[in-house]
C-alpha cells in the first residue's frame, strides 16, 4: 500500500524548475529577476526576524543540520498555487517566487518547510515510500507553522472554536499529501487518521503549539535560555 505507483512524479511536476538544466531566456528573464530578488529579500527577512524560523534554524543547528541560506533555499517559479516544497533528495527548500507576495505568507511558508527539514534531519524520514512519515510531517507542519493560526483562519472567513484548529490541520495535511502523491482521498484520509494523534501532539522543537507570533517568540526565548542552561552543566 505504501509503494508509490509507477507514474508518481512525487510532486516534481509542481516545481518545473527542479531538475532543469538552465532557465529560459528572453522576455520573461526580467520578470523572473524581479520576483527572484523580492523572494530572496523576503526570505532573508523571515530568517532574521521570524521567531518560528529562528527557533527551527537554531534547533537544526543543535542537531547537527545547519541550514545555509544559499545552499538550502531556492526561489523558483512553481505551477498552480503551490507556495513551497521540501526537496528531500537535495535537502532544499523551494520557495515559489511567483506565488508568494507578502512577507507574512513568506514567513509561514519558510516555517512550514523548515518543519519538514527539521523532521528530515532528526528522523530519517522515508518521504517516498512511507506515506505515514509524509503524513506525520504534514500534520506537524500544518499544526506548528501558523498555517492554521487563528488570524489566518479568520482571514479565510472560517470563524471557529478550539476543535476547528485540529480540523484545519487535518484538512491541510490531506491536501498537501494529495498534491504530491497519486493516492485516493480515502487512502490519504485513512493514513492521516492513523497517525494524527501522535503527530499532532508532537510539538518539537516548539514545546507547545505556537498559536501566534507572540507564542513563537516566547517559545524561541525559552528554547534559547534552555540552551544556555544546558551549556552550564
Ligand atoms: Zn508540507
């Protein structure tokens, strides 16, 4: 059941610039340059200022997986409405420069993909053959990145209660899996439900679900001070 089907392209179709020898030249070069420049600028800001990103980068560094901006991030054009992706074969985070236009969106995408990178670093995830691993990381990314944060959801006119956060996480994890793997909705639902509780309750490295930037700042400060304490014993 966990074997990918022959025609599965693992979502690479969504990232047409992956595995392409060179970029197209001509009239679109200028537009790509502008988008690319803006994407890199927003990425730099996210890495410097987002407490979510800072905590994840710090935790990865402590686990021996230091992230280098130029090597592990790539701003590229993507198909459809995809915002980003984690390319496990190159350990690279793809940021969709044609679909990310706001800093707040960039911060969320960087955080979401860094959670996949964190899982990749700590757990030796079998992204391609074990759908449970993929489902688990998608649940964690939706839960901890702010994708389902209250203000984000209000902006989408989904005013709801506590339970709503869980439903949002489940729905987003499902959509993410279906975007990159050719399996049925029913099969994906079954896998997500099987791993949901344990993965939803795994808050590493945040220690809790950061429901807002304020929560994430607190978690980051707590994480950094824990480091200092550990260094002294
Ligand atoms: Zn994801």
